[in-house]
């Protein structure tokens, strides 16, 4: 390589109480490359991005741009140096337009310091054009899809003349079409000489888009590799420090009686749907965004309304008016939006674990603290939740441990039917394997599990049967052992959208 790298990190260190978030970490980033960054939750990826973005100060080490050392006292200094960041939690204001978000606090003004809206529109349009985006700069951000909002974030970074773009889990909430569009944009930016750091738990994406791949573990550099010099299996072994013998446990050898039965169930534009899930079975719901998968399971759990048809749990009709009604009928649900609907971020792990099972730890209407403590400890042991203690705030747990805590909450209610919507979204490969093992163990113990997932490999690896939805209806049900990616996607894409 001729000349210094565009960005270099040397011996970077960051410590928190009881944790070495980064230890003597090194990284080189070249102009016009996509650099994939992978590692389990807690590996130090987010800490690295926060330091490069100027949000967090390192305890030691050196950052250089074009060979010259730089120090950032805050995000504005990092932006001025040419580093743009799109974090997983987008920072847009819904009530403002695309243009107002792109140029927040920097909007062009005319005479008398009035906002120059024509220039604002024009400059935003010039930023969106290289991204091949048809977004209207005057459109409210609150009306955009997640993919559209991500484009606004990228345009915002480019408006600051970014030469380095940091993307933190950019596809975690995108549809397949939106992800494909994002990859097209990334390739355009790469062709313009912009260096891109791409962080993702989805290894197929990393191997599709990255030129080089850096593996992190426990805050340390494991190694940086050209994409052709490493394969996904090696990447997993390097990330977790051990061989994962299998990401998916063996399927059920036999199943029991029906636990959940849907007969011509309708909810809004979804339906009629007929489907049965037996005890000991994991049934997957496949489909594209808009197919009706999430609407269906939310209706079964009382979040949306069942308009017609019959749903039965262990042979008894149920039309839940609320999630609490569904819980009383021995149902549990792990929602897709873990942060928004799954956990109480500021509350303790113990309170999160016991939130749905207070009936097990109360006597004459009073909560029994000792009983709650015992139950919480049992759940932590049973699901292998890694935390400093039951009093630790949920916000301090990794994504994988938060997800196990949500799963534990519903296990505490002793359900007969468990619905899991995107159960491994946004968690690392090691945590995914643990969640998969837990779900199969629950099914083996007699639960009926209904799983929604946008990860087709996960459905093919985990499910005993796979129901493919399109246009709000089940198009076909495949046996999990014989289903193929091509067969599922053909039906999912060919049935229209709900």
C-alpha cells in the first residue's frame, strides 16, 4: 500500500470499572474500501465506534488521519476531521423534514438570517442524488421507512464532507429490498473513495460487502483478513474462541397433540389463516415485510384484534382482548422490538424477569421478596444469563443477555404456547446459538413454539415446519427437513404484500 492509511488506530485502550472494553487495539482503514468489523456482543465494536466518533475519549493509544495524529474532544471535532457515523439508534427528528434533519443546526440562511428553504432543498437534493435516492427533501422524516431514514442519516454524514463512514448494524431493521438498496449505496460511496466501517452480526452480509474483515474478541484484535483469506466458519471460530459444533440443534423426533390451532383467523387485511402447532414442535412463519407475519402473531397475543375465525389453545377457543388475557390462557410472546416492547431498560434484571409472573411470588396480594429472589436466580441459572447480579439494570446487559431475560420472563409464566418474533435479531452468533438451544429445549419439554424470522437460514435450521406467508395468507407449509431457500423465497415473493 502506497502512503499512510486514511485512518489508523494504534494501541487504543479504553477501560470501564471491571471491564477492559479495548486493549491495545490496532486497525487500518484505506480509502475506497469497505472494512467489516465482527465480534460477539461485548467484543468492543461499539466502544471503538464511539471513540472514533468522538463520543467517548480513549484512555490510551493513538488515532491518525492521513498519517497525522488527531484527538477528538467531542463529536463535532470528529465530524470536522471527516468521520461520519450512523449509529444503530438513529438520531433523526420525526417532526422535521428530510432537509431539516440533514442540515440540523447548519441550515443555510438568507438575508435577515431567515432560513433559505430553496437553498436547503437544493443542497439536500444534491446529496441525495449520488445515493440514487428519490426522497423528497420536504418530506417529514416520521413518514419514512427505516430504509429511508437510514439514507437520510448517510446524507447527513456526507453533508459534513465525511471521508470515513462508520455504519453500526445498518441492516438490523431493514427488509431484504432495503438492505439490497443500502449495499448499492455503499458500493457507490466506495467508488467515490470513501472508507466505510461496516459492523454487523449477519456474517453473510459481511462476506458480501466487505473487502477486509477485522475480528474482535474481549476488546482485543484477533486479526484482520482479506475477505478471500477467511470463510464464515473460520470467522465464527475466531469470534467466539471455540468451535460451535452446530448453530442449530437437532429437530424434534416426535410431536404431541395440537397446542395452538388457527381456523380461518383474520386480523385486518391478514387472513384467513389456518395453521396448527403441536406440542414439541417449532413452526416458522416465513415471508417478506408486509406479508402479515407480525400482524398475525400480534393478534394472537392480543396486541392487535382478531376480527374473525377461531384460535384455540389446547382445544379451548381464545380471542384475547389484551396481552394479559393471552398470558392467562398460557401464552407467551417475545416481541421483535426488544428495546421498545421487550425490556424495561432502567429497571433491574430481577424486575424484568418477574414482571409477568407475579402470581407465582405473591401471597394474599403481597409480593414475597424472598420467593421473587429465588425464582429470579433459578431463571438466571436455567437460561445462562450473564449479569453481575439480579440488581443490575437491564440497559447494562448485552443484547443477547437481554433477549435471554425476555425469554426467561415468559418461561416463568409456564406457558403452553410461546410466540417468538425475530428471536435473534441484533445479537451475536454465540448468543444466537444459545437462544436456538433454549428454544429447542423448550419445545422438547412440550411447548408449542411459533417463530417469526426474517433470517431464512434460521428458519431452515430451526423449524420442524415452515409456513410461508404472502399477501396476508399462508401460501404453503413445508417440512423443515426438506424445505429449500429457493422454494420458500419463491412463494414468499410471489404472493404479493399485505
